[in-house]
């Protein structure tokens, strides 16, 4: 069926503002550990003041465990860990930086260590080893509080051995 010429003369134009309203969302992937030493959990403080677990961005060719191990070593100097394969968790959130919206997913893993000594990287200002309850209270972000709460039973069963 042919479209009448009168109809074809109407063209719809997108407003010039649209390209500035639409910004592609960039997805970042990070990996980190909830690190337990018996019933103590390691938290790191960032210069902005928030408390979190050791974590960082995936670099080319790395799998998630390799990323989490590398970041743990870089941020704390802790190398000797045992990964608990029965537990993992994924969180996702959005944040804005320099006018663009970024989506971030973080893959969390659980590990234990016998090391207590931490060699802080330049990325952090402080660290604490806290029992689970105090660690939940110290964490800044609600999602990370929930992650630790979900790992609690596993951590408690490990320290009972």
C-alpha cells in the first residue's frame, strides 16, 4: 500500500536536547573478599570516610577470584587465604561521576586467613578487625551490611571448627 504524498511531508525530528539527556550507562565490574580471621572481619576505610571490604576492578584477562586476590594483596598485603567455595554474592548499584551515570556490579567472595597484620595501601586511611556485629554497624553502605549478614552463618560455622 502506497503512502499518500501529503503524509510523507510530515517528518518527525528529535529535539536537539535528546542527545544530552540520553547517556549510555557504563557497567563496571569489581570483585572483593569478606575476609575473616576466626570471628573477626577486615574492614578498610577510604579517604572519603566510608568503610568497606577489600575490593577492586577486574583487569583484562582476570577471573573474579584472581581479581579479588590481587586487590586484597595490593590493599592489605595479605596473601595467604583460603577461599570458601560454598558462598558468594553479587551486588549492583548506580552512581554518578563527572556527569555520567555508571552501573557497578560487585562479586563478593568469602575467605579466611590466619594473618592479622595489614599493610595499608595508599588507597585507604585505616583498617579494623571487628566481630561480625560491630562490622555490620561500621560498614557504610546498606548493601554491604546485607552481604555480611548473609555470610554470617557460614563465618560462624567456620570459626566453630
